């Protein structure tokens, strides 16, 4: 197994997700730099990153480099791009000034457009990645892991990798050294759209109700709403050239309250802090793409409008 394919990993937008993967890689002996918000970075610099793994009886302290400056990526040969979808284009443009020519970028973000947006600003290869992990920040310098942690990766439509199969296999081995399972998809667009559908089915309702996943299927009205929403997303995806399986996705949605039951969505976490969410790139994207393709999306439209209504009340 190849365990040291990459010498320096930089994680941009190191919130809950980025900090979790950074901690896992650092504790496996790899060199990691987290790039995030000042309070988070200050706490890590002072006392290390506190990591609470699901099922563990105590917290671990992971000592690793942290910075608030994007130029900290300059020596990295692997970059995990974890910023919110709303910040993708601006961040990609900014890091283009600092990114090493041999670097590989992985987009660990919600939504289906991010890899292409990053690629539009860089000459380096960008690997679309689908993230299945339940994490949250318990405060600056403190990451709580609630379950799962696997990644699904694949080739982007813009083939910049000289040997894409080799690079993807190297990433599988590299993350395996940190006990992170990575799977390679033959059609990453199906994986991205499937994850988008799951986010659309849970995030807005979880956020509006401020409720954990395990509570949602207890109401028949929630299940029927999710069922209609799934049909909308599948219709939009099909019109966009991506064929999704309704039966498989109904099952995937049914599994989330079982495998991530104690978790609230990232949208719920943002709304609890009166922060703008990624709803424009989740249900909002389905609404926008549906209009472009002539597909009605009333369920997604309603959830999108309600989240935007709540966000409109936030203080400036």
C-alpha cells in the first residue's frame, strides 16, 4: 500500500468537515495545514485540535499546523477544498496565486457545480468528491464526529490528470492509511447528484425545524414530502443528462436517520447561528436548474423560499 504519496496536505475552509479529515490524516503521520477562521486557528495553535470520534470514551488532542492565510497552501501537493459553495469561485481565484503547479485539488463540498467552478480558475486538476460524514464544531478548536466518514471520488469532465486511474488509486491508498475509506466511482456525476438529492431531502426541513435526522421519519407528512421531492430532483437530473434510481435513493434517504440519527444538517447548524446557508446550491439549485430545463419543482421551491425567508431576518 502506498501511504506517502502526498507530502503536505492543506485544507481550505477547515470547518467541521475539513478539520475532521485533517485530524485523521495528521494522526496517521501526514503533514497537514488547516486554513480556517481566526478563532478556530487560534485555539488549534494554542492547544491543538480537540477531536471527539464517534464511540470514543475521550477526546484526542491532535497537534497540527493552522493558519488564516490562503498562502499557507503554497507548499501543498494535495489540497482539500472545503469552503462553502457560496465562496467557491472567489476562493478558487484567490488560491490560484499560491497553488503549486504539481498540486492536486479535491472538492469536498455540497452541490454538483463546485469542481467545474474551481477548474475554471485553476490549471491544476480538480477531483470531485462526495462526502458522507456527520460532524460538527463543538467550539473553536473542537470537532465532534457523529458517524461515517467515507468519500467517493471520480474523474472530472475536464481530464487534466495524466494518469487519472493511478492518481485516484493513490488517493484511495493514501486515505486508507488514515482509516478513511475512499471509493472510486465510474460516474461521479451520479454520485454528486445522489448526494445533492439527499441534502435536498433533509437539510431545509432539518434547518427549519431545528431537528435531528432521527426525528424526521416519525411524521408521515415528512416522508411523503421527501418522496415527492425525490421525484422532482430525479426529473431535473434526467433532463440534465444524469439518470438516478428512485428505488435506490428512497432507500438511501431512509438510511440517513439510522446512520446519522443524532446529527442535524449543516443547514440547521448554520441557521442556529444565524449564518447564511448553502441553500442556493441545494434546493435552490434544483429550482434554478428546473426552470432552465422546464421541470416544475414546487416542493424544492417551497423549502428554498422558507429557508430564504428565515435567513432574511438575520442581522446584517
